[in-house]
């Protein structure tokens, strides 16, 4: 859970990080503790921001607005006070797989989530996605934005819920969250959300009216913060989920990949790629479960570029481009000469190989990778991404791209900005990472192993 506070020029003056648990099971559950992650987390993150501002030179600046960005689809059952009575079900959970449409970014999983919750919690007051749960905790309004609603298709078309489908499932429309346009003000933060102070001019529930925007899908926030792509650019979001979007000058569809309109240029071209499980969840699994959490900023010794094993990076199956939840992790070429450094490098390479496969599947030349997401804090991940794709990797300056995009949506809700197109000064690049020539050929050889391993191993 990440929160930021941004000034008018897009500079970040406060950051807050709240960790929460991810619950998995051998049966395919993929959940949050909805109260811990969707209520306590946002409240604590917001409080952390306020505390930092109150103890900074910006203490006298008003907090104008806020917006929640979160993954989608998601769903939980809540009581009449908006408190979760069920786990928070996340994308990829087994309860949505019968409805998963692998060829589309609108997965269809939400229908399975809702059906399961209705069966298990028939007396629940309502059934809400994560954004609605958090918004209700913050402002007493159960609302999701239009982009989040689209991600819950076919339950919604982005503007309203499918009332006929809800009726068939035995649920009234009133038991779903309201849907409002992205960037619309839907209320203001409740009094007591964050601590009052006795210091005159500092932020408190009594002195600030903070507008709440309807919400956002986190990946769209990352796109907003990264900015407009040129033809051949590849946007890679190094988050818990690995997300790849390659900009094409024309519309194209490829089996296994997703094609979506380019929000920055709706008239021409498209973005092609998708969401993979070979992201932070996989890499954290390698480090935490296999290496006892031994995280390093840099490798402890030089590695032999030709002596790195190859991961099949799917401890929970794969989404794009394989769309196969039966896939499991495997490793090829592991020897006694290998240690933890080689295993971690192999994990980062598996992520880079996944990006390379989507680039090659798109059938159009690539010019550069634009990297965003929390993974840009890992020099090893960025270097492996460059080495495995053979492309320069330009890194955004703000690793909390989803939060920065959400902050900009809050500005729209406050009437400060006319649209969701971030100005250039909000879209800053930090540095570039070039491929290491000594690693290009070894990585290409391992990529062939990766393709064979991940295409045939189940």
C-alpha cells in the first residue's frame, strides 16, 4: 500500500508505505484480508502522509483532494457498516477461472467472484470491489470509477451494472457499489479520518475539506505517470504483476496477447501486450521462500554470464500470453556451482524473458523500454530487463506511478486540471540502463531454453 503527496508541479513531498499480507493456497486462492488491506491500509497510509506533511515546510499548504488506485478485478462481501465479512478476492483466484477470458483484458473473473460470494455470504449487505471498500472507509461513499467498472465486465459496461445479469444471479442492483466517471468528485473525507493537531495551520479533520475522487485502476495510474508512448516504445510496469504494453501505429491482434486503445491517442494505433505473473509476486516468492528473505542491493560477487539457470516463473500459473493456471514453477540447468546470486539473477531474467516474448509476439520493432512501478528500485531487475530484451531501459523518476496518477485524478476532481493528460513536468525520467554487451549472447541462449521450458512444462 503506497501513498504519496504531490505539489502542483508533480514533485512528491511525502511518501507512505504500509505492508499487508497476500493469502494463497494450494487450491488456488488469491486473497487479501479485506479489512487489513482495503480499510486499515489506506487509512494508515493516509495518516502517514499527513504526519509527514505536518512535520515539513509544507505544513500550511492545504490538502485538496485524494484518490484511491487499486488492482482490478476484486470483490468482497460487506456488512451494513461497510466492514468486510469475507476475504478480498483478487484477480487470478480460482473462483473466477471458469469465467476467465484469456484473450481479453476484461477478464470476466468478477462474475465468478460475485457468484461465489453470493453463495457463501447470501445475507451480506453488499458486494464491493477494493476501491469501493476503501472509498467508503475514507468518505462514507461506496463508489468505483468507470475504469474499475470496465475491469469488472461482464457485470458492468463501465457506466452501469448489468442489471439483467445481476437479477439472474439473484442480487439486487442496490447491493453493488455506485459507478461514477473517473476523475469525478464523489464526496469528502470523513471527520476523524486522520489526527487533529493543536498546532494552528496544520492539517486536521477540523481544518481541511479533502475531496475524494471516484477512483482508478492502479495500472492506468502507472500509464498516466509514464506518459505518451511513441511507436515502438514498450511500457513495462514492474509491479506485483508484470504488465507489458507495446505501442503500435496500427490496430493489431495476436493470439495470446491483449490489444487495447492507447488512452493518449485514441485515433490511431493501439497498445498490445498484457499482464503476466512473472512480476514482483514471483520474484518475492523466490527471495522470501527459497532464499530466506536475503535481499541484496547488489550481487555479492561477479557472476559468470554463461552460468545462470533458467526459471519457469509460474508458481501460480500464467496469464498473458499463456493463459494457463495449471503452469507451475520449474528451474532448468541448476548445478552445484550455483548459489543464491544465480537464483536471483535467474528470477529477474525470467521476468525479462517474459517481456521479450511479448515484444516478439507483437511482430513490430521495439525501440526502448520505459520502466515504471516499484521494481524500478531494483537495479538488478532493470539490468536483467535490458540484457534480456537487448533494449535500453529508461526509468521513471517516481516509483509510485499508480499513486502519482491517482493524485492527478484527485486534482481533476478538485477542478484544478481539465483532463487526465498529465503535463510533461509530471512525467519525469530518472536514468537509463543499457544492456551489458557481455550478457547479450548468454541471455539469448537462455531465452531459447526459457521458451522451451515455459511452452511445454506443465
